[in-house]
């Protein structure tokens, strides 16, 4: 016989599974469309993407690690990466020469992705510390060190594109 506590646990597990399943449906049917929109806008914001490398190494090992993770971990990683990207773009952008409308549309679509991913996860889930540290280093060693110059923002645009493309691969692995 089940106790009230047992039923509560079962209910929470089912709700969590439904939330993740609903999220998988949303990722399957909408994530890719929005992703292709913001990647296109990222390309259209300015000229060619810089060939220069950022002084912060791309966290390839984090992506390899999350490739083997559970669906909920992958969703959390998607959400946290997009959140960290939106935080980067919240800095001093006075030197940027990008098309303002494309930039605004890009950021609005990122926000939509973030809202949808947030609705899939429990707020109690902690973000990946190494990912957070990577984005802090990117902010410090590129934007701040280069005094928020146009060149610094071009490096950020390049790194952002790399992340968003890699997130597409991660999202595709989920279904």
C-alpha cells in the first residue's frame, strides 16, 4: 500500500518526466527553427566573422561531457549556455557597428529560447560551474581587457556562433 508521501514522490517524478518530455517536443519542433533564425541574424549583424582566435579556449571537453548526459542535463546545459550568451551581450556595446535591428532581433530570439528552456527545468537545478567560469573568462579576457572595442565584440560574435552551432548538435542528439 502506498503512503501519501509515496504518492507525492510518484506524482513529482511523473510531472518531471512530463516536463522533460514536453520540453523534448518543443526542442524537436521549435528549437531548430529559432536557432537557424538567430544564427542567420548573427551572420547578418556585421561583416565577415573574424578569423582571429579568442584568448579563451573553447570548452570542447564540456560539450563532449554533456553529449553523454541525460536529457535533463542536456536541456539544462542548453539553457545555461544561452543564458550566459545573453549576459555577455548585456555589456557596453557603444563601439559595435552591427546592424541594430538584426542585433535586437537576435537577442529577442535568444530570450525566447531561454524562456522556453526555463519552463522545462526545475529552478532548483544548479548550473554547470565550469561553463559559468568559461563565460566569465570570456568577458574578462576579451571584452574588459580589450575595453569593449569593436574587435572584442567581433571575437564574442565568433565565439557565440561556435556555441550556438554546437548547441544545435546537442539539441539534435536529444531526439
